[in-house]
């Protein structure tokens, strides 16, 4: 058997819709825990409103936020998988299906960078990256729409033999520059090393890491802890209303590099949009959190 283009079309369309209407379960748990710990009353109230908004959106099948972003997919393909049609076109068609059926309708967020014209279609849209999984008999699809709040403030800079202190300062400076614009409490992803594009890829993958996983690299685990405390000590708080909860997590990964070492910083807003599914070679679809 082969994975059909119709299945890919349906799954990618549904993943995007789910990401717009449901805050991930682990994110809601972290927000609820933060709401209990928050010491600033206005910040505590803001977190309560966020949780109520998440519950209402899911119960009524409404959008959590009107900025639906642009469709972005990260796909890993098992080496044991085959296809019966065009994969890229199936994803394009899936997005068109969502635009046609979405209730409530989604706004035109796809923007031509040369003319600033907004539409539902555009060059290379949806944005898709592909990777491989040796020996797997499935393809794994992650949908993580990118909206204005977080997309505007993500950054990358290339250093030469930077110290850990230099890297941490850059991450913190990037967060401080963003302030409350990324709709905190945010998730911060950091990619260190590799090349310019690979560091950005790692940072994006780090943003999507589920909560509660300890970094296997002790140096990075300690860095994550220090940066999370420093970011929360800024006092921006939920949606900039002030408080102890500016970030829910800091996740970091690294790759071997050259003497030049890019450092990329990515964000996800409080909704933490990310949905995932696996399509197996036999056509079975498994939805993952």
C-alpha cells in the first residue's frame, strides 16, 4: 500500500483547523499552574481569561485568536513510506479546502512581500520543510501556524566562538526587545550552531517540544533553567499586564558547527499552536498531541 494524496490533503487541512481552535492540553495545564502561582493580581486575572477563552473556543469550535497566521508544516518522512501521488500539491489543496469550509471564516494572512497584497494563496505557501526518519513506516506531520505576534520578533545572529554567557545574553536581549508583543506567556526556542538555516530549524523544533521533557544535555538544561528565570524576572507578565509569568518554557538544542556559530531564537505565543499526526503506510492516521 501507499499513502494517498487524498489522505495527506485531509490530514494537513484538519491539523491546521485544530491548531486554530484548541490550545494543546499540556499548554493548558502549564497555564493553569502559572495562574495558581502568579503573585500579581492583574497577571493572575489575565491567565484566568486565557484559560476561559481556550475552553470556550474548544467547546464552541471557534478560533482562539483571529490572527490565524500562515500555514506552516514540518514533515518527517519514514524511509519505508511510498506515495501514490503528489505530496506538496496535496498540502496546497488541503489549505484551499480549509479556506473554503472554515467556520468562522479565516482572514487573508498570506502576504506578498513585494506588493504587500494579502490573499489565501502565495509563492511557496503553505510553508513546508521535510526531513527523514530511517526505518519508519509512517510520515509525521506537525502544523504550527506562524502569526504576527511571534513571527515579528524572532531573530538570528551569527557569532564567532561565542561563550555560553554571550549566547544567553543574546537570547535575553531578543526577548527584552520583543517585550509583550509576542503575546506572553511565550515558549522560547533556541538553536545553537549548525548553519544559518539549520539553527533556525532547530529553534523552531525546540518551540514545538512538549512541556516537561528534561534536556539530555546538562549544560543546556542548566541554561534553560537560568533563561526561564531571567525572562520571568522581567516582569512583563501575561499579555504585558505585569507578573511573574512571561515565559512558560525555554527549550534549547545545538548542532556541531564551524568557528562561526549562528544562534536563532523562535517564539510561540500563549496559545502555543502545534498539532501533529502520523499517517502510516497502510493508511492508518494517528493524531498526536
